[in-house]
C-alpha cells in the first residue's frame, strides 16, 4: 500500500505533536477527478458515512410516502444521532407508523452519545435501550422498508416474521440496501471485503474514488436511477430541513448543515471517514484518515476542502474556518494546541489561504 501524505498536524506549545496521514478524493458525477491526495483506489470501510446511500431504498420504494415519514424522520434515517429526546422520539415515531416498536430493532443498545441524555438515564436509574443507539434511525428506516416489502395486508406478526434477521446480508431488506450502495458507487461489492458494522449490518470496503462518485451522484442525481435520484434529492432536502437530527450535539456535520443548509450534505463515519455532497458544484468528496482514532482530523480535511471549493462569507466562513483549524483546550478550557492542514492538503486542493505548512 502506498504511504499516504500527512494531511493534518496536531500542535502543542507550537510544536508538532501528532501527524495524521490520509487520503481524499473529489470527483464530479462523471467520475472525473477534481482533486485528490493519497491512495484513493484502496477499498476502505466507509461505515456510517454512507447512511444516506443506505436510505435510498426507503424513499425509492415508496415506503417513506406510504408511512408519511417527515423531514425529521428521513433525516434520522441517515443519522448517527446522539440519543437525545427529540431523536429517540423520532425513531420511535417511525416504528409506530409501521405498527411496531423498538423490540424489533436489531442494532443493539448503548449509552447515548448526548451527555445530557446519558445523565438523564443515570438519574432515572434506567438502562440504555435500542432507541438510544446512534443507528436506531437507520434501523427504523430498514424496518419501515421491510414492512412495506412484506405487503400492505401483512399483520404485525407477519411483519415481525419478515423482519427477523433483517441485518443479515442475505435478507431481502439488506439485499435492497446493498444493491443501492453498489449502484450509487459503481463498485462491485463482491470485489472487496465485507465485514460487520457496529450496528450489525454488513459494511463493504469501497475505494474513496467510488465513494466520492456516489456523493457527486447524490448531489446531482446524474448516474442514479430515476427512483434513486428522486430519493437522493428528498433525503438531502430532509437533512437540510432537520439537520439537528443528523448527529450528536456539537458534532461537525449537524453544525455545518445548520449553518450552510442545502449547500453541503455531509456525514461522518467511524475510523476517520467523511463523505459529502456539494450540490451547487456537482461534486462529491470522500475522506479517510489512516489512524482512524477520531473524527477530528477528518473534520479538518473536510472544512479545508469546503474553504477551497465554496465561496463563503460572514458566519458561514467563520464556522468553516473554526473547523479547519480547531483550538485544542484542556478540561479547564485553557488552549493547549491546535489542529491545522498541511501543505500537502492545501496544495492538493489548490487552496491559497492559510500557512499550510507540512
């Protein structure tokens, strides 16, 4: 494997403390590259960064319309949420519209990412439930799709029977999801490894070049089937209308979309992955930071790319600049360092601002 360039540096006391190597690809909907760095043809696991692609069948099938899913619910189907009351309530509402409850979810349970929600559970002496799982909205979407596939005349018992094991690769629901992922990326999923994601569904290794292509297609509709193109536009609109559903409080993706609206549709994935659609430019972006320890370096790459690609001003520019060079503070709020883009990153983007030293 090629050695990827250092894209982000972490400084402490003015000295470089850590280096984050990685790769990124920016392409248009024809697959033509606009910018890249590192090995963009090595298949990587995109994890939660492809939740919007996994939600395409929910809308394209007619299930979302049949169950009258609203913007908040569709945004939650694409989310890695924090488990706060609004997000948990939206997931529960999706299941209720399908005539089921959280007992049908196969994502497992974990403590909410939202600290206030987690503290509330402790005070109440309650255990985390599947609805608190950051993927419960995505899984509720799978349940809604499965209920639609089971047939309008199926009763609750029949729907439960059809849904059993919906996380398995061979289940009809997951076959629809994988087919949508393959169609959007243009990547034969059988060509590379398949593993199990944190929420128990399959995760497929896909090159950054193809992930960026998928998000360029999401941005434009070009290269997607008519049903998937309409679904992509509907999901982007839902996320723009309800960005707080997309992630935990304070995370970069909901903050960016609260500020920039429909100009950016971005999603973080575990292990240093980010994907984004830029509709006004017709471009898609995919990022992988090699160390995978946190999203912080991937956020710097994303924000630096937005600075290079989008005309920004006022509060929009201020937020993106903050994410491109975030301050690092200790538990007392004292600034102890900073993250910054390297010359390898800004040079690959053709960016003119910042010192971008490597």
